[in-house]
């Protein structure tokens, strides 16, 4: 049988590159579009090395409709997974125009080109950030949505846009996947997260402390109403997240409509749980100091994953130890790969 072609925007990035592996392994043909605004070109050769094939790649901006339309003309695209966008909360507060421009315009341009090409299956990267500071835990998909940053608002706006589109044109098949906290790396050690500058997120910072690139981890507050006082999150291995995208695509082989799904593990992990597991599994030391809370942080956030299990027949398989092990392997490999 001919393989179905999946267009992956932002496929050279952290989650996109891992998803390309899962797609390839599931028998889909992958086409990547990326402008390398937050990734490195050599990810592609390492992806090819992992998959032992040459992935089709187009360099360009998703906001360029003429460029995009050519890709849809060249290939019989079955569905699109849209990762391309900016994602740093702090940066979005400083550069709101760049964030609204890139995130919202790229979505609109992509939808226009998909419509023209009559491609109606879209998987969109949303985020648990749309739940703001949740009133109830674990968080269900129908929880109240509000956001506090331009980044979060760009995600929430796109969710509304896609819901409006679906209601006006119900032949669309749209999955809004709300990711919790993706961490870890592919276990080849050839691809992983590449933070620009000093990382803001916990796991990449812990990796850098263990490597000696940062003197210590600042633990942002130990006076939250949580079991050890530090913030609790739902960390999910990036390969589990990647496989969640394959499940969403598979869902549309037999189903139709708008689907909103949490992709997490359903487990809450504190900052100190993560540090302790990282040290134990990797036999290394992560120095830390307790400091003030980070402004804008919430105490705790983890997913209710029962709907994902029911709708997608998907469940995260990799535990925190595996996330820490793979993250560390990638951090160590980066030196020899010079990335
Ligand atoms: P990433 O920055 O590693 O990947 C995004 C990729 O998109 C990069 O390769 C970048 O070069 C590319 N890109 C950006 N704008 C583009 C454009 N206009 N045209 C073409 N390419 C463009 O980010 P990621 O961590 O892989 O996240 C992927 C998606 O998932 C993003 O939309 C992000 O908002 C969302 N998300 C990420 C997280 C997370 O913690 N990583 C959590 C929730 C949601
Ligand atoms: C951040 C974003 C969120 C985004 C998510 C995944 C903010 C306010 N929120 O969330 O919108 O969806 O990343 O990309 O930026 N921590 C430390 N020290 C550090 C770093 C983090 O103690 O150096 C703590 C935080 O206080 C938090 C936990 O570790 O309790 C996780 O932090 P982080 O990885 O930044 O993720 P989120 O806060 O969930």
C-alpha cells in the first residue's frame, strides 16, 4: 500500500524531529518544512541517520503561502502536523508582536493553503498553558481556559480559531493536542532539545548543571502547597508525546471531527523529585539552591489522561527515570556532535 504523506511544519525542532521518527516507524511518509528560526540544519542529517532514509525537506517560512502551496502541489499530502511557532513564555512578553505574527499568521496561512489543496486533517500543537492556574487537578480537557502571556494567548486564540473553523466547515478534522511538559530525547542520543542561550525550563537546566555548564539550579520556591513545597508538573517523554501524534493521525483513519486531548502522563512530579531521580539514575550531582518563586509560576499542574486513553488508545509508557536517562545521554552527546 502507498504510504500516506504527512507534512510536518517545524519538523526540525525538538518535538517535531522526534515526531518524524515516530511517524516513519508507523509507516507514514514525512515531509518537513522549517525555517530554522529555532533549530539547526544538521538535525536533518542526524534524523536521516536514525531512520536510514532521506527525509523530504523544504526550507522556508510557513507564513509564505506561495512557498507552501508549491509543496502541496508537489505531494499528495494526507494530513498536516503543525509544530512551527515560537514557544518561550518570557520572550513572548518582551516581543509580543513577533509571537502573534509568527504563531497566528503561520496558522492562518497554513489553513488557507490546506483549504485550497482540500487537505482537511490537521494536528495542532497546543499547550497546557491554556489552562492557566487550574482550579482542579488533574486537569480535564473541559477545564476553564485562560492564559497570562502573549505566548499562551497565541495558543488559545488558535484553539478558538480552529473551533470556529470546524463549526463553520465541519468537514475539517482537527486535533488540538495540549502538551504538558515534554522532556527527554530519542535514545540514540542523536537528537534532543537545543535551548537557545540559558534554558528557562527545568530539565534542560538540570542537564546543564550536571554537565558543569551552570553552577547550580535555582529552585523557584519551596513554599508551595505541594508535598515538598516545590512546583509540581506533568513531565512527559518526548517520544511518548511523538507517538501521541501518530495515534491522533490514526484516529482520523476511522473518525471525523474536532478532538481536544491532553497529552501528559497523569503523574505529578516535583522539582526535587526530578532532581533526585536525575542524580540517582545518572549517578551524578545536581547542585541546587532554593530561591524566590518565579513570577507567573503556578504551584501544580498535571493532566487527566483518561480521555486520551479512551479516544486515542494511547498512553505514555516511559517513566521519569527514562526521561532523565535519555536527557542526560543527549546532553553528553551534544559535546561530540558540537551542537
Ligand atoms: P522548537 O522551537 O524546538 O520547534 C519549532 C520549530 O519550528 C523550529 O524548528 C523552528 O525553526 C520552526 N519554526 C518556527 N516558526 C516557523 C515558521 N514561521 N516557519 C517555518 N518554521 C518555523 O519547539 P518545540 O519544543 O518542538 O515545540 C513545537 C510546538 O509545540 C510549538 O508550537 C510549541 O509552542 C508547542 N509546545 C511546546 C512545548 C514545549 O515545552 N516544548 C509545550 C507545549 C506546546
Ligand atoms: C513553562 C511555561 C509554560 C510552558 C512550559 C513548557 C512559564 C511561566 N511557563 O512552564 O507556559 O508550556 O514551560 O514549555 O514559563 N523550575 C525551577 N528552576 C528552574 C526552572 C524551573 O525551579 O531553573 C521549576 C518551575 O518553578 C516549575 C518547574 O520547575 O515548578 C517546571 O518549570 P518549567 O520547566 O519552566 O515548566 P513550566 O513552569 O510548567
